C-alpha cells in the first residue's frame, strides 16, 4: 500500500482570483484557517466585503459595499455570531433597516424604512424569536 502525502495546513498570505484572473480575495491563513483581515472584491476590482476572521470565524466589524462603493451593510461579530448594532442601506445610500443582535439572534426593536427614508415597520424581537409586530406606519 502506498503512503499518503499529507499537506501541511495553509499558513501565511493568500490571494484568490476569479476564473478570468481578476482579484477575488486577499487575506491570511493560520493553521489552515482564515485569520486576520480579509477583503473580497467584485469582478470590477472594487471592494465588496472586508473584515477580520479569527480561526476561520467572523470577528469584529465587517462592512459590505455595493459595486458603486456605497456602504450596504455593517455590523460586528463575536466568535462567528452577529452581535450589537447592525445597519443595512439601499443602493442609493438610504438607510433600509437597523437593529441589534445578541449571539446571532435579532433582539430588541428593529426598524425598517422605505425608499424615502420614512419609517415603514417596527418589529420587536426577544433574543430567541420575534415577540410582537407593530402596525405599519405611513
């Protein structure tokens, strides 16, 4: 029986490319897991997502951008779970929704806005599930 070759885990800088050769991602590996600052790009070369990973899990502040460079989503992670205040925006930069997470679950009051920036809906969540919807506001 032939001996199997065991590859050591990836460690160090890493760059990924789309099939057409354009930059897709860049970051670092540590002991075979993504670790440290990572950036992901659109095919047009513009930044799509950036944030830190610790032992392959999302950590700290992450930002998602649209192809136009406008901020689309922002929030924090702790050990791979969403925590704290999160916001999402429409492509034109108008705030879409805002609320908080605890251990990866929506909690507290979440507000959703229409394209004109007016409050469209509010939902109240416990850390386990949504507990009480409120009526839509005009």
